[in-house]
């Protein structure tokens, strides 16, 4: 299985979500078989993140989208929790604040784009503005229909500056969603997470399907691909996302930067020193104040 | 061992760093003995972080300070890596940018203070302004000597709004520092991290000792305590920090918030629905567009 190719939305293609099996699990029968594979992928991601942080040339932007209960939080927690929190930020895009709503729709996303060497994860993203805003007629069609091009241009800007962009649509079906809603109702420690709007949004299932399909079809580019991840099985979802992240980071062929000092020089000068030498200021600059 | 009490700088006390053993390791002989204890602490931290995120009442600010090579990065990576990156941000305070330097010294720290429900980790912090700036005479004494009070006032402000503040000084001795510098020189994958300034700063050992002691003595308060963590043994450092974080978070006695909806009502209304009912809009609001 090559997750990158198998789940990528090819530019120019016409994805139809109903034709993609959300319960797909490749050759794995159950979670237990996937666990060691995921563990290995996590280690590879961690190593690549360290390299990225050291090299300071590339950055990584991961966008997570999906219906309610599709597993965005879980993906962050399990797969991306493998990352060192230093150099990795997560932003949840909720209803825009007054200040955010007073700007163009990309403003708040641009602000938290990853700096060189860093990873940024968007839990929901600028795509909300062609999803929920479209489904609920919060802006007229003339406005949201222009946004796909703005999004592609924005992502090109980031990509040209060295940002690797990976966008995951976590694909579940209605049965799985309903099952997860019911699990929440049955678990008192998760009652705080429940809002009636979950069920209301589910009633717009088909509208969301069309909106997701348009976003996937119009905005999966060579420089910022979309992936449709079969997500009915949480462990398979984790495996697929981790696999794509690990593979694409490794493809960057990052390397540790050259040291900023002459290591041989440093070695000659300091390696034989003991702590008294150093504390007595042998190593100190002329600016030494004492 | 009660790490909180044993390592806390009591308000009004006069800490003398030379009298604190940086190689202390309590009853543990080696890393292997501490590993399962740390694992358990990590799980407790993770559970508490989830509660904090759910409850949205408290927040947590962790400040890490220490000499070069004291293990700030390592502590973040190992102990705080236990946290879910969602709801947890790490900020490294380096040399101030032009914009930062054009503001008061607390401005850049305040900007990234944790929101309710969130954890913020400062890798170095506002204390740099009474450490490096003092040691290198970057501002006159009349300026840095006023800052302790500003710091206490700032931390009181955060604390009054529900922020739990924990400040860790990672305590190593000069031999350990030199050993770690030498390890870096001997490891090609870490050469990019080396700068000659590490050795130059080490030459100011005593000046830093005085500056750290003043910060610890003047700014360890009931609402924002400092801890001096024996850090020659990395695994003991991790254990001690994790233990204090877990204990103080649990002392907040956080609880899941009441659900925002009437769960019984939701149950009655939706629990028996199937996906067709929902998709046909039984659950939909009158605003349903289709």
C-alpha cells in the first residue's frame, strides 16, 4: 500500500465520496496488527521533525477536515502527538471572533502559518469558509465560489516559501457518525462535548458531501494535495495519516545544517579545558565584566 | 519524597545554589528505576490536561530556566511531550526582535500567556531580562532591579485569572555542563547546535549564579513558586518536574463541566434515531435549506 498515491485526490480528478469505502483497512484485520506499524511511523515522524527544526529551511502545514466526530481531535492526539511540542503548534478554527470576521477569510489562518523549521496543525482550517459558510448560506454563492481560487493562491504562496502542505479529509459514513454520537451520550465524561448542533449538522449530510467534494476537487494541487482517509477505523486512519506524513517529510531529504562555528577550532581551543579554566575566564571574551 | 515541598523555594527564604546538590536522586539508583514512575506521572498529567481543556476554568504556565545545556529542551521533549499538543503551546524566548525590544520586557511574554483550558510552556522566559541582561550589563542596574516587582505583579495578574504558574530552575554544576558541551562536540548530528558563545557564557558562571539566586529569592511567591530541580541526572530531573506538574494540577480538583444541553432530552430525542431519520431532517432546525 502506498498511502500517498492511494488516498491522494489527483489534481483535475472528480472525487465522489460515496464511491470511497470509509471502512477500508488494507491488509490489516485489527488494531493490534497496526499498532507496531504506527509506532515505527511515529518514530520516523519524530526524527524528521527534529531534522526540520535543525535545518530551518522547510516547514509543514497539516490541515484536518471532516464531519463532526470524524476524528480530527483523535488524529492530533494519537498521530501528531508523536511530535515534540516545541516547534509544533495546533490551532483550532472555531466560529470567527469579531476581529477575525472583520478581515478576509484567510487572515486568521495566515497569522498562524508555520515558520521555517516548524510544524503547524490546523484543526479545521480556511476550508470552513467553503464548507459551513456555504452549507448554511452564511455568504452568497458569489462570495464562496471565489474562495477556491484564493485558497489555491494562498497555499501556493506558502509552498513557494518552503512549506510542505498536507490536507486530510477524514472520511466516515453516517452509521459510524451516529455510533460515535451515541457513544458520547453514553459516556458521562464526554457529555460536556455534546451540543445539539451536532445532530442538526448531521441533517445536512448531503449538502456537506457536495461542499467537501468541491473543495477536494478544486483545491487538490501538486503543491498542496488533499487526501481522503478512510476513517471508520480509527487505527487505520492513524496509520494512513502517519504514513503520508512520514513519507512526504522524508522525501524532502532534509539534512543537519553545517555548524556555524569551526568545530576543529572549538575542539582545539576548548576540549581539553576543565571547568576552572573556563570559569577563570580563559574562554571569556574581552567584554568580560569582572 | 514530596517534590513540591522539597524543591520549592519558600517565599522569603534565601536560596544559595552552591548548597543544593545537583546530583540528588532520592531513593533511585538509576534511570531504569525511575522509568515506570515517570510513565505513570505522564499519564496523570495527560488526564489532568484533558480535564483542564474540558473545564475551561484554569490554565497552566510552565517556565523553564537554567544555564546552557541544563536540559530545558530535554524537559520539554520528555516530560511535557506527554501532553496533547492541542491546547499546549511552547514558546522559546530568544534574543528579542526589533518589535519586541521596542516594548516593555513583559509584552512578548504576555502575548503568549495561556488562555483558559490551555497550557503554555516558556523555554526561557521573562526572567531572561533579569539574567542575561543583568550579567552582560545590557541595561543599567536601576532598570533591571525594578523588574522583579514587575514580574511579581505580572504573575499575580495571571494567577488571579486562574493561571497555575510553575517555574523550574534546572540545576546542574559546572562539571556536568562541561561534560554536556563535550558530548555535543563529539556528536556530528549536534554540531549545528554549538556556538562559541556557550563557552563564553560559561565563563560568567558566578555572575549567573548571583542573578539566578536573586530571581529565585525575590520571585518565588505562593501564587507562582520557583522550584530548584536537581538536574545532573536527566531522568531524575524529568521525574521531579513531572511529579510537581501532576500533583499541582490534581490539587486544582478540576471536573468535567456540566453538559451544555439536557442529556436526557437529547437521549429521548435522538438516541433511537437511525441515520435515515437524521438525514431526512427530522433533527434539523427550521432553517434547513433543502
